[in-house]
């Protein structure tokens, strides 16, 4: 789904917006359509109802803004040993087999079923995140025959690095996204 599609935007929006759209479509259908076609008009609101329920479920399980900010502050004060242990523990709780790597480009190899993912988080405290670390991660992904790779950082990556990550399929967990990842409770 495109990031700019109506449904993608509604999934990122508060859940009640989708339900408000359902109400508006239903009311307009009742007011403007002949009585025998009202049910069809109301059925046109069904996709918005589904999106509203999906958004509500996602937002219900999301950590609060205060918890995210607290996790970002706590992780910024952690040593590498503590931070890497936390990241490894989160992935284990999500059902991954986690292997630590002695590699400049990647810190963990995650395996879940046939899916292999490399995670790089050693530079999580760096002030500037450029393309070079991402290039190394992509090369390591190919060397380890992984399907995905994830790059974690407290601060945002540069625009150039974001474009590179998008074209190479690197998932970026930076800033608030990293805080949400660290603060989220496992859903086993």
C-alpha cells in the first residue's frame, strides 16, 4: 500500500476519524439516496469501518508518548552492553532466534522461520547517520543471505541515508520509531 493512499493515511490517523467518515457516509446515504439504495450507500462505508477498527487496535496496543520519551531517554543513557542486551531481549520476546555477530556492519542475526534479518544498532548514539553505515549493512545482508535488514538509531538519519535506505529496503528505526520499538510490549 502506498504511504500516501487514503487508507494508509487513515491507518496512521486517530481511529475515530475513520468512524466519523463512516457516520458521514451513512448519514449522506440516508439523506440523499432513494430508500431502496440506502443500504448500498451505507455498504460503501464498510472499508472505512474496517480501517477504523484496525487503527483502533493498533493504537490501543501502542505505548504512550510519555513511555516512548522515557525509553528514549533511558536508552540514551545506557551503555552499549545494556542497550544491546535490551534489543536482543525484545527480539527474543518477539519469537526470533537471536545470534550476536562480531561484525562491523551488523550486530544481530535474527531468524524466524525461513526469514533472516540483520540488525545494526552499534551506532545508536551517533549524532550523524550517513549512507556509509547503511551501505555496509546492505553488503552484510547479502553476505549473510538475509532477506531484511534493520538500522537502529536515537537520532534521525540524513535525508540522503533515508533515500538510500528506501531504495535498498533497509528498515530504519530512528528517533520516535526506535522509542516505540523499545517501549512496545510483546504480543506473543
